[in-house]
């Protein structure tokens, strides 16, 4: 499966458009991660626990997007857009949303 942010793929012709596909992942940040992130905010540096959560959420969203595209018969997704959001009453949830257009390509 080819996944690209561009609307076209070099060396490929888009033969069929299947439609929009979406992958989403919402991950909760637990109390311990929040505590350590707060300490990190005070002393400086990167928050590895939040970076890990974002990485996991992004991978899960891409897997969901690819699964949906394959189910439509696509072999590529073009025009990918990634969005990150903090949601929840106290901003304790991280959401990654990925969307694109599922297509079938052939070699030129």
C-alpha cells in the first residue's frame, strides 16, 4: 500500500478513485504520565511518555486508514492529511486523525 501526502504518484497513473478514507486513534494520558510531563515542563526537556503515546496513536490511525482503503480495493492512498488534537474535559486525551483518498494505481 502506497500512502502519500501528494495528490499524484510519480510513475503511477490513478486508474480509479474509491473515495475518502479515515483512520482515527484516541489515546488517554494517565495520571503518572501527566505528573512526569508536569515535572518535565518545569525542568525542561522532552516528554518521552507523550511522544510515545503520539507515536502509538499515529501508527494505529495509519493502520486503520490502510485497512479501510484495502477493503475498498485500493492499492494507494493519496492526499493524506494528519491532524493532532487534544480532547476531553481537561485535555487528557490525544487524538490523531488521518484522512486521504483511496485510489487504484497502475504503473506508467
